[in-house]
């Protein structure tokens, strides 16, 4: 939780004596306006309002099938969002009937946003005053290439505001991958087969696309924070821009390919998509059962085995939803208390993008050769080529980020260039070996003659 606190760009630090190691005393953390909380609440309300509006339009036009799926995707993501906020804030153990009622009517993010704004205004009015309740937080930082340990005093109010930020980051991911991704995919499919784009559906698709991009960007940031929990991490505008472009191209091209593939094969595409999702869903559980490890019982205090199992199933569903549309940036490991593998996992990343690239190429080829003329003004070959190029460009931005823009790339044992160099050297060595064998045989024959 304390990993999200903000400190000045160039802190004026004073060394503090310690028995074990040198600790640098940092200044008190600053608190900033909760733009992320407001933006997440705006996306939630906008997508919910546009989805309910389209449900009303579909019902008015007697399009029951479209109405049912649109409403189902909205309800599932909204319920998961409410459960996420309740779980992070631990409201079941508190006496907050108003908050629970707002969650019950699916307006939990609104009341939480108001609570965060009230907390921020309280901090703003008391700026400069010392809080009676503080705690110490230690993090490592890389200053001029050297690793130093910095200690801060964090007030209770700032910690509470940081808890709100963390809750909304997780809420945005739940909304993006369990609600916005299926909603956007389905509305694109309806638009493709109906050959019309009404204003309400366009607004819903825009909100869903922004929500998915924002959730995927936060997914990368949280993955970095989880892997390097001991470090204070800063992401500049250039790094955020690179991640946003990478995720936007990756998710957009992937979803459009899925829609074109589904529009081509209709119901025949359902087994392929369901099997794809089930493989991702059960992969962590298969590894867990094969390892022979026991279920972790210390994920959260006062949790029974049933509660722990529910949390693990929810995390697995979210993990499968993320990997179905883009790379999760983390590898789930159910046997660990942290539930994730904190290694760099170059192999996992390479395997994911290799498999997804092959899948995308196959689905694009199916659309090219068997697709109906759903887009009369465009050439299918050109659409297929553009989608594959967009996905390859997203991979290029991903490699650019990990090679040059990752905030802790100096801690990598191997980077992208090292991996490519090893692969190229291996191929070059094999080529030289194959070329040297015929020449050796020719010299032997000449000597015999």
C-alpha cells in the first residue's frame, strides 16, 4: 500500500545512523489531487450509463438477444467492482451502512470517490501541520546508479488516501478486463453484422476502449510495483506514453481480429474462443496441482479456507481475462503467498506473444479467405495486413519499453538486446557448423584422391 506515496523528484535527504545499514531520512511525502480516482469514477459512470441506455434502445427495438448480453456484461463487471472495493476497504468488519447500501445499488465507486475527495480536502486544509499518528516506511531507490535505503514518516491521513488510490487501481482493472473487454467486443460484433453505428453504441464503445486502455496501463504499473516491492518507483511521461501506445495497439488489434473471426464463423467460432479462455483459466491451477503444494492460508487475516478459495478463483478469472486480450505482465503462482512470480519471466512473455501472434495470423487468414463481405468499402487483404502490422508494432513498443524505458532496467540480469544477441549467435553458430562440415568432407576426399 505504501508503495504509491509520492516524494519530491530530488529529495533533500539526511543520513541517519543505523546499527545494521545506512538509512537516509527522506522528507515527508506530498499528497496530490486524486485525479486517478476521479477518472476511474467517470469511466465507471459513463460506461454504466451508456450501457443502460443501449439496453433501453435494444428493448425498444425488440432486440432481446443484444439487450441480454449488453446487460449481462454490465451487471457482472459492476458486481465485481463493488466486491473489489468492499474487499480492499474491509467494510464487512466495519459499521458503515451507507457505504454498503451504495454498493448494493451499484454506486459504490461514487461514494468512495466522495470519501477520497473529503480526505484530500481535509489534508489540504491541514497542510503544514504535523499529524499525531505517523508510521515509518522504508524503500530502496536508485540515485545516480547507486542503491540507497530511504525512510519516510507517513501520516495516517496520507495512508488512508493511498488506500483509496490502490482500491481504484484494482477496480479499474476489474472493470476493464471483466466488463469493458467483453462489452467492447460484443458491441463491435453487433456493429459489424448490423452495418450501422448509432450514437449510443458509439459512446459505449468509446468508454469501453478508454477503460480497457487505462486498465492495461495500470496493469503494467502495478506489475512493476509488485515485482519490485522494496523499491520506490517513478514513471515519467515518456514511459507512460510508451506503455499506453503499446497497450492500445495490442488490445485494439486483438479485439478487432476476434470480432472479424467471430463474424466470419458465427457459432463455429464459439468453441475455439471458449477453449482458448479455459486453457488460460486452468493453467495456474494445473501447475498448482502438479506442484503438490498446499493452498496458501495467509493471504488475508481472518479468512477461512472457503474465503481463500473464493479469492483465488476471483484472481484466476481476472488473470484469464487479462491474458485473453493482452499480456498480464505477471505470471500467476497460486502456491505462493504473493500469488505471483516476481522474476522477470522473459520466457513467459516470449511464449505469450508467440502464441498470440500465431493465433492472430490464423484468425486473420480465416477472415481473409472465408469472411463475408461485411466491409464493402475495404479490401479484406488490406485489413488483415494492417491488423497484423499493428500487433507487431505493439510488440516493438513493448521491447522498446523493457530495453530503454523501464524504471529499474539496471536491475535486469539480461535485457532484450542480450536475448536477441544470444539467439542470433546461436543461429550463426549453427550456420557456421553446417557450412564447415561439407568443406571438411571435401578436403578429406581431395586428400584421399
